[in-house]
C-alpha cells in the first residue's frame, strides 16, 4: 500500500467527511457500543454475529449476503 495515497485521502475533504459520518453513526448506535470494535451487521449488533465474523468473516458475509 502507498501510505502517501492513504494519507492524502484521509486528510482530504472527502476523508474528513467520511470520518465525521462514521463518528455520527457510532454515536447513534442502538444499543450504544460498549467496546471497540463493536461489530454491526445489517444495522444490528449481536454476539452471535460478532462471534461468527471473528471466526470467519468471508463465510459470514457469503452466508448472509442477499444481493444479486
């Protein structure tokens, strides 16, 4: 990875807006997050989903994906 590209993005107007948007989304979680990382899938946090994601993220995504 090219750190310069990452740094340029992170410090750009778009990068700052994306970070701000994620901060707002974190503050609006219901229930509120209790630790980091607080894994949310399809807008919901659950211990079972978190355990499945920590165990095998690719398997979890493939088993829950509902797109085409």
